[in-house]
């Protein structure tokens, strides 16, 4: 049998922990989920028992002292989970953490510094980079950029209006009688209190979209915010970015929809590519990939299908984490890359506030 990664989970009473990450962890052959932690003892014990996990700890500090654990997954309050990740890194653990990685550039920088001090690493759970359809899309995109068959990239459009993201996922969700723990606010000091909900709402959803288009375009740190037009809610509207000299729009909003209304379209001089995202929690359905092009004999439209079509991005990213830690491979969504995202979020919101 291949070597297994001995892991813990902090925040096991949460929705994503119970519905997504813990079921995936216990199903993966290269992960041994040996311990969980939650400050709410009732739900922590129920989760431990349901999934047959050997140990329950009352806090992340207790779990961090377990020297048998090599890595830990974390999900929790936007501010709090970043602080937990720092503590776990300094305790000698590699960390898988839910997005957003941080609520400010300052917090993101402290996470990256903790990585450097500890020699351990953080993988941020931007599952869209692990979707089989998106991986195929990027491979085809890289090919067109290399051959020049479709000409230069002229425009990128990312659209995300949401819809039914749960898609009927029926994994039981246990709730606690105890209140959720409060985390210290680590928001930027320039953010007015009456804008916090909009800032966190935009950060929570559209960190995915910004992270995805940056990956498609092989961005390291070239993003510039050109224009921001967000509505009174601070979430819906249009943001115009420039990434590696290409204009990129991020369209944000909401719609009452039975599916999931999100896609990315990359335009070339002689055609375009489009990937449509499935509902986030719909299992074993990958993003679709469509290519439209002008060739010597006219125009054509085609659909590409990945080999592992019946795969789930959330499970793929957890499997990737275990393999990368065990085999010493680089992460696809490292903390250093997500630090760039955090800078972009702050710049978007500063521009939004200045225009109000």
C-alpha cells in the first residue's frame, strides 16, 4: 500500500467539513483521518463517531500538539481560520485551508511568513483549479497560445451569478446546540463598518473567480485593477482587470436559478474558448469545455471531454494535497499565489469605496 498522510481536521462541525471535506478525506486511499477538533463538544463528538475518527480534541491548540499528525485541514470563520493556519504551521503541520485564505493583505503576509519560518506549506482550497474540465480547458488554452492557431488573446470574460450551489447534496449535517465561536476581526483598518458585509460577500464568492482567471492566464503578479462598478450591496456589478496585458471582466451578481450560472470565456482574434462551471456541490460533474474557431475550411464548434469526466473538484483537490505533501510536489494553489489575490481584493474594494 502507498504511504498514507496522517491528518487532522479543525472545525469539523461546519457545513463544508461535514458535507464535503471529511467525507472525501475518509474515502481517499492516501489519507488517514486520525483526529478532529471543534470547540463545540456535542457536534464534534457526533462527527467523530459518525465517520469513525479515533480522536476528538476540544481546540485547535490541543490538536496541534498531536505529534503524530503530519497535516491538518481547516475550515471556519473567515478571519479565524487564517490565524489557526498560522498556529498549525508553527506546530510543524502542512495545512489545507478553505478559501478565502485571509481577509486582508496583512493577514495573508503573516501566513506566508509563517510558512517560511516553519518550512511547512499551505494549500488554499480553490477547487476550480482542480476541476477536470478546467484542467482540460487550460491545457487546450496553453496549446493555442503556443501554436498561435487562434491568434492573440483579445479579451477575457468571467461571469458569476450563482444559483443552486448545493444541488441536492444529501450528506447529513449535524448542528450544535452551542453558538458558533467568534473570531477576532482582522479586517483592513481602512474598511468602514457599514461596508463589512459587502466586502466579505464579494471576497467569499469572487475570490474563486479572480483566482481562476489568473491561473488560466499564467499570472504571477501582473494584475491591475482598471475600473470598478459595484452596486449598493458592494457585491453585484462589474470589475475590469488587466492581467498580462489582457483586459478581463469579472461580472458579479445573483439569479434565482435551478443550476449554476458561472462561466469563463476567452476570446482570440479567430475564435473563443468557454468553460461552464457545474453547481459547486454537484458530485462527479466536471466543467464543460467548448471551442469555437475559424479554420481554413470555415468555422467549427467543438466540445472537449476530460478522461476523468465523472470526478468532483473538491475530492480531486484533497487527493492532490495528500499526494503533494507525501511526494514533495508543488501546490497548485499555494499561499504565495493567493497573497496576490488578496492584494487584488483590497484594491477592488478601495476603488469601489472611492467611487461612492
